[in-house]
């Protein structure tokens, strides 16, 4: 049985019976099982998915749990509806198999009591470029390092500020075997990524955790085309 989201944030007026109370909800339909469409061609899959959504919308309306509604998505592919339903009928919606989830946006004769969540620190990963410099030596090709630092901060700006304040610790020089000083100088702070890590213990997960992500493009050197099979 699926959950009804945000219902807990509405404090009901107990003077009013639930039998006459209404709630405005956003109902999202289940996305079709794409693995069952493997044998179809891409355009046929899209057409099939559109058809399944329309069929599920028809079945949803046929439940007669609301009189008026507004379709979400597109006419060709309706992904759900926003509708006003009887409060006591919410339990019926929870049992419908082709509904993905239900979100309550308002409740009659009720007070919205959700408190504003206080800001909290999160784990950010700062990407930087570090240049390796040797005393008295100018190389034609400069050695660099792409460094990623995971740090707990309140925001992107706070993450950059915290890393910059530690800059002197990063660039402390040392002497190489030739008697020349070497330093790793931070040249630039290139990017910052907020992770989903909530607790340091998650770093011990066998599946690992994502600490940085950046989308890009590259030249495709492969001569084969993926056939869609695993």
C-alpha cells in the first residue's frame, strides 16, 4: 500500500466530520514497465507507453472518486491528475495498483502546520586544479593535479570559503632529492558538487557513494552501436 505524502502537515478541525471533508491531491500514475517493451522498436515503445498512460487515466476516472480534475502531463501522455476528493476516499486511492503516489496540496477545514526546516550542513565536494612547481625550474609541460576535497558546509559558497581558508596547509613546500623546494599550489577552484551523504558512515557502504558528478560530451570512438540489451 502506497503512502500519501504531506498529509501529516495538515491539522484537521475535529469539529468537522471527515465524511464531509475534501482534500485536493495530485495523483501520479505508475510509469509502465519498460522491460516488457524490449522487443518493440523505439517509436513503438513510446506509442505503447502513451497508450498505457491513457488507459490508466481512463481506469482512474472510472473509479468515480472525483467529479472534476485537471490532467498533468500531456493529452497524448497523461501522467496523472490533480483533483478534489472526499477525505475518506484517500484510503481507497492508496490501494489502486496503477497509482504511483499521491500528494496532498490542501485539505478543507484544516490548518497547514509544516514548519520551515532549519538549514543544515551537507557534504560538498570541491574540485580544484593544483600546479606542481619546483624552485628555480620552468618546465615546458607543467605537472598538475585535479584534486577533489570532500567538506561539510552550509552552502556552495561556504564550501569554497572553507577550502580556501585551508589553502596554506595544502601548499606547504618540501625539499626534493636535488635540494630544490617543491610546492603544490592551488591554481583554481573549478567546481563544487553537493552530495547525498547524510552521515560519514555511508562512506563504508559496499556500493560506495557518489561524491562528484559532472556531465559532458566527448568524441565517440566506438564503431559499434548498443542494441539495447543488457
